[in-house]
C-alpha cells in the first residue's frame, strides 16, 4: 500500500507534466510519421485533389481517435457517464471537464500533422495545381488549349519529370506559387491554434474558476477512487486465493489420511515451520495426486470457516470431524444459518 | 508528510530553474524550426513582401503565445488578478512583477527567431529585392520599369531561368544580405546591452519593493501548489474511507446470511467476502449503486 501511495502521489503531483510529456511525444511522432511517409502525387486531373486532401485530412482524424484510444481515462469517463445514478448523483460539469481535457490533449497530434503538411507544401501543390492562375503567371503568348487539355497539363506540375507544359507556365514558377500559398496557410493555421489555446487557457480563470476547481477535484477523486477500488479488490483476490489454496491442500491431506487409514499425525513440536509448510504432503505420489487434482477439479470459489474448537484439543489442526465437511469434489456448497 | 516536504522543497527551489529550462527549450525549438523550415520565396512582385514579412512576424507571435501557454505562472498570475478580494488584499505590484517576468521569458523565443531570420538573410532578400534602386546595378539599369520589377522580384530565386547566369543578381543578394545581417547584429547588441543594464541598474531603484514583490509572487505560486497537493491527498483519503465503508456495509449484509471470517490473519483482508457469488454481488453493487459521497 505504501509503495502504491508513493507512486500515486508522484504521478498525481506531476500529472500535468506527465500528460504534457505524452502530448509532446505524440506530436513528435506525428512529425516523424509525416517525414517517413512517401508522398506520391498521382498527377491526374481529379485524383490530385482527392489524394492531396485525403492526405491532409484523414491521418489527423485517425490520430485524433488514436489520442482517445491511448488515453487511459476514456474508460473512466465512459463508466462514470453510463453508471446508474444509485445513491450518488451525477455531475454533468465533471463529465464535461473530463471530456474537454481529453479532447484538448487528443487534438495536438492532428494539429501538428496538418501544420507540418501545410508548411511542407507538397499536399497543397498536388491538390490545387490545376487551379493555378495561368493568365497571370503563365506565358501569354502560348496558344490556348481546351479546358480538359489544360487541366491535364497542369495536373502534371508536381511531377517534374513528366511535365510537358513548360511553354504554358514554367514548372518552378507554379510550384513556388503554390508552395507560398501553402506555407502562408500553414503559418496562419499555427497562429490560429496557438491563439485559440492561449485564449482557452487564459479566459478560464477570468470566468469559471470556482466551477473549474470543483470539477477538477471531483474528476481526480473519481480516478483515485477507481484505482483504490482496483487495488483493494486485488488485495482481496490475493487473500482469497491464498486461503482457497491452503484449504485445498488441507482437504487433500485429510483425504489421503482417510484413504490410507493413518491417523492424522500431529506434527512434532520441534519440527518447526518447514513441516507445517509441507501441508501434509510428503512424498512424490501424493504431490502428483495433488497436482492432478488441482488441474482436473479446482476447488469451488468458496472458503470454509475455520474449525470450531472441540473438547479433545484438536482445535486448529484443520480436522473438523464433527463438522459437515465439504466434499472436495462438489462444485457448490453453502453454509447458511437460515 | 516528510516526503511531501521534500518534494515541495524541490519544487520551490527549482521553480525558477524549471521556467528557465522551458524558456531555453523553446529557444532551441525556435532555431530548429527555422532550420527545418524550407524557405521558398515566390519570386512574384507583390507576393514577395507579403510572404517574407509573414515569415518574419507570424512565427514569433505563435512562439510568444506558446511561451505564455507553457509557463505555469501565467495561470497563477491570472487567477490572482481575477480573484474576488475577499479577506486578502490584492497587491498590484506583485501582479505586475509576475506579469513582467512571464512576458520577459516568453519574449526570448520570438526574438531568437527574428534574429536568426535576419542573420540568415533570405527573408529580407525576398522582401526587399523589388525595392532596391535598379540604377545601382548594371544588369537592371537598362530595362523598362515593369520588366525591372519582374526581374528584381526573381532575384531570390537562383534557379530561375532568367536569373541563372545574371551577375547582378548576386550583387543585389549580397547587398541585401549585408543590410539584413547588420540589422540582425544590431538588434542582438541592443537587446544584450538592455538586458545588461537592467540587471545592473535595477538594484539602484526600488530594491525593497522588488524583494517584496518577488517574495509574495513566490509565495502565491507555492500556496497554489500546496493547495493542489492537499486536495489530492484529501481525495485519496476520502476514496479510501468511502471504499472501506462500502466493504463494511457489504460485510454487514453478508453476516446476516452466512458465517463470518474464516481465518485470522487473512480475515481482515478478506472483509467477510468468501465466495464467488458474494464477490460478484459486491462488484455489481459497486457499479450499479455507488455509495454516496458522504463518509461522516
């Protein structure tokens, strides 16, 4: 319990920096993914737009969902949202706080992807190369082509090796133009995101500080309560298993004693702990039978009460002769005072 | 409690250094961003100026906001500014001190971006290549005004077919780069001198007020941290008690229907729950009917 408490205090006091660290890692991963990705413009009239916009918008959506999936607190939010009211009221503000803080953190990696994509320029160049203003940038002396033909030629701008419209509009001119627009969009997006983040963070203390403190406290409480409950159940399971297994071995010992008609041996006082720990199983055959029995027929999930003290001094030996002992092989047994 | 105190002393002594560290990281990130960024001048008459000035000023604004967001003290300052007066007076000197220290730290990364941009020179060449006097450069002196504008706009693009072998292009580039670097170094010198003077002359003015403001701003920061820690500790104890009460109430119910604890030692931990059905019932109760938030 102490170690748990120490780790927990550390995480809780550093939770902000821990979560910020995770966000930073996801942002770096997003940038790395983009640089590892081999962008390959199709250079065909309608495919360019679909491909370019797809690369710009689909991975951020996936990263956003991934941000939610990787966040441990999502299940906590879902559980708190769906639980029946019972004796404890539900506070919508707490749910909103939890959702907002998760969504904010999940937005970082997609925002980094979109920024990096726009600042790099390949995506917008590919998507909008057919919309380049040929009248202003191109050579006026070139004979006019049909719309379809022009689009076909312009669509090849991103693919320098197959571009055949150099007389219509120089390849470098068009690419520079599109990249300039793309980078302008990228920096504007970055500025917009940072401004929004700044406003969200700084307006909160001006308006809803008391409600915020309340929501934050109770959302932390729900998290801690869930973890402590899990810890308590784990402790209980450990004790349950220990007692169950002890009773299993004791039951084996009794059975064997009964089968071999040996009176249950009282361990000599000087044999010490080792003899007790042997649990009455002292040879290979017996151990093998115990192991086989454990595999074939696990004991029921039900612990017997300890032996009641009886007059002949056998109390505490695990031999309840007068007690209605549960036969080992039954799968259900109840003790009831009713 | 000892552990708390230890962690706290660590935070208190290092609050300044944590903030300085973040400031330094942001400055490095600013330089890295500039080197990774692929500056690509459009080489078109009006677009050049808009693009370059955009690259010169928009990232610094974004970095400034980042510096404010990442600094924890900015929230503390805002809370102190907006809180109702209540029984504790508000000291504007403290708020001013906090504000100035936050803004100073947030200004480092933007200034570094601007200085690096100027020292590199590409931005200014792109922005002002259309504004140089064509008479000074042999290659551009004999063209018509419209053509001159077009040509000058293409100066930043070395690989453009018109500019590839033009020696005057290099002359214009060198000229503009020289101005750009002079401006960059001057700004750097001015800022460093200003910082130096501020550090040295500050003790001559209002030192006592400064010490007070610094002490109380530190105090507000620590008080906030301790409050959060205390809330965490309290919620942990609250949860612990709530869960114990829950298990005890389940134990009461079970005692009514069956035998009590099987064995000493493990008995306490088993809390009277000794079979599968009882455990299942407990888990179901926990979900369907959480205990009220009342441990009195």
